[in-house]
């Protein structure tokens, strides 16, 4: 083959055309970053290298939070108490977090207001890993769940996030990078959607719905005549 690079470019060209592709890559890029500024009474310091290695201590009393939470942008109120250490699959960590959406785009609103689905709750039992003991709603007031809620099934920080939080007296910052979203963005450049969060301009279900609605519209028109 005389010009392999041109053949490869021809194969990849459809992936890089159209607004949908650019929109998806932009959203994937935004998903990587978490950058928030906090204002209000409290003191908290925490650091995490994914949820496999994390530590922190402090309390935030209904602080006002502004910034970027993935593709969600806006303002929300947050109450947070946390403290402890997790390493090698054995967390000793307490955390209580309550958020109230104030303003922002629909991504942020959905992220904060959508209730957590019922999933298998995971409790730490040894240094070697995790064992599911029962199922239930993760929002249930359960001391064991609170002690174990640094695990990946709890809706707070992402399980693959690397970041730091520091709040002193009345001002603070919360920064993070989500490693799985980095991989999703890079894979998305060549059309692979690891996270399954891309939108598609040609959706077979949407087309089917349109086809199903068409006879109904025609029937109404006939009836009107």
C-alpha cells in the first residue's frame, strides 16, 4: 500500500465531521475537570488519589459553592462533614453531604437533584477488598453506610477522581480531575465512547418514534376533513 496514512485518514474522516462530534468531544473534555470555589463558614482539608487512597477532615456549614462540576456549571449550597482515611480497600471514613441546587445549567441540576438509585451497598470487611452484604437505598440513614460511603457506589466524588479540597474560615477551593473521563475523552477522538454519554444525531429510536407518530397525524387530518 503506497499511501497508508491517506487510507487511514479516509476511514477516520467521518468521525471528525459534523456538529455532534465536536459537541461530544467538548462535553467529554468538560467532564474531566471539577473546579469549585466555596464561600461560607467552615474548615476542611482533604485529598484523594481515586477512592482507593483518600483522607480528609473538616466541616462546611451550608457554604455557597460556585464552579464547574464536569459539564455541570452553576451555583449550589452544600453542607458537608467528613473525616478519616481510606487505603488499600479498607476505609475508615465518615461523611455526610447535603446539597441544594440554586442556579446553573440542566447538567448540574440533574446531578444534584436526581435521587440515587437503589444499588448493592458495599461494606469494607478486610484489607483485601469489598464484600456486598445487602441491598438498599444509599440515601438511607445507616451508620454502617456512612462509615463505608467513601466507596464507588456513593454519589459524592467520582471513584476515579484525583483532587484536593481546602477551605479555611470563609473561603475555599475544590479541584479535581477524573481519570476515567480523561480516557473517555481520548478514546472519543477516534469514535470510542467508553462512558456511553455521547449524543447521536441519528438515533434509531427517535426515527422509530417519528414513524409511529406519522400515521396518527395522518388519521387526525383525515378525520378533520
